[in-house]
C-alpha cells in the first residue's frame, strides 16, 4: 500500500506529457524560475537602498549566509534520511529532465532556496516580496511536476527555510 506522499506524487506525475504548455510551465518552474527570483531579489534590494549600493549588499550577504547554513542542514538531513529521488525508487515515474544528483530527494534544495529568498525579502521589506512567494510556489510545483521530488521533500525544504528565516529575524532584532 502506498502512503499519501506517493499517492499525491503519482497523481501529479500522471499529468506529465498530456499538455506541452503545462510541461513547459513545469520545467521552467523546476529549473529556471529560481534564477529569476535571485535577479528580482537583488533588483528589489537595489531599489530600496538607492543610491547607497553598499546597503543593498546587506540583504544579499544575509541571504548568502543563510543559504549556506540551510544548505548544510539540507545535506546533513539528506545524508541521515537517505531518500533517493522518485526516478530511482519508482522507475515507472516520468521525469521532464534528469537531475544532477539522484542520491538525495529529502529535503528539496530548490524549495529551501526559493522560500528562503521569499522569507528574507519579507524580513528586509523588499518591494514585491509577495511576488517571490508566488514564484516560490511555481518552483515547488515545477519540482513535483517534473518528477524529481515527492511532496514531503518540498515540505521539508519549506520548513528548513522557515527555521533559518526565523533565526535570521531573531538575529536582526537582537544583534
């Protein structure tokens, strides 16, 4: 008997290949939207801090430090949990592309990165931060749709991003 995590994955994975526009939308979210989010983040930081470009580096370096810490958490949890990607555990599943790593699925690095960008933009009050939230949802949908993550992987990435964002907020309030 399959658990709810795999049932949801199978349902979303069954949509693949039926609509080329949905396939393109899913693949863009899975691979490229995170790059646009980084550009949006830096542009918004520059707008808020104009003309002092050095001040725009505070959100950037905060994100880099937080991301490095969160990524180490992701890798550590991945080594402990040892959950391979759906393409490995369920060879009958469809994938829009072959991910570079197949050994780790939980937690999702892309979900963690996308939501961490969103949370730090909110902490710094960057304009259009809400749109980064929408783009983060596109990223996680794309990762599910592309067949490279289970829903629980996305939830794990979200919680790691949230935990690190709370830590960053704490540091900005009390240091």
